[in-house]
């Protein structure tokens, strides 16, 4: 039986995730645990333009939109790099400032893990 990979968090992502409603946290945590066990939950979608192995959980919950972005190809862990409540009214597209923040965090994380 394969051992689960650890789920590691960028501190700011964990702080933001902790602000989610408990039920939304539980749903997103289920997706992360499945990733840690080598699977891919149906709610996890590739975040295009950020490279292979960067996925986003998009959760609609009680009229709000919550997002969790994680990376699979950094060391032997599932790295949660960003969590946020989407407030944009521009449809389902992730806002540019959020994408820029994710790119910055991924770059810093890759440098730190070298």
C-alpha cells in the first residue's frame, strides 16, 4: 500500500484557508487528502498557464466561491500555495492579481526547496 504524501502549507495560504466556513474547509480538505493519496478528485482542475501539477479546487458554497490552489510536483508533498474567497464578478475566471500571487508563491517555494 502506498504511503500518503504529506500536505504542506504556505503559511499565508493556511491562514486564509482557516477563514473559510468549516463545511467548506472539510470539502476542500477531502480533495487535498485524495491528492495526498495519489488520486485526483473530480473538483480538482489544472490551473492553466502555471505548469504541470498545479491544480485548483473551485468550490461553490452557500452563494460564495472558494478556491484552493495546490502543487503536486514540489518535493514529495502536496503543497497548498493559495486559498481565497473569490469575490470577482467576472465569471469563473480566476482574477489576474490572484494568478500573480500564485505565480510568486510558486517561484519562492521552488527556490526554497532547492
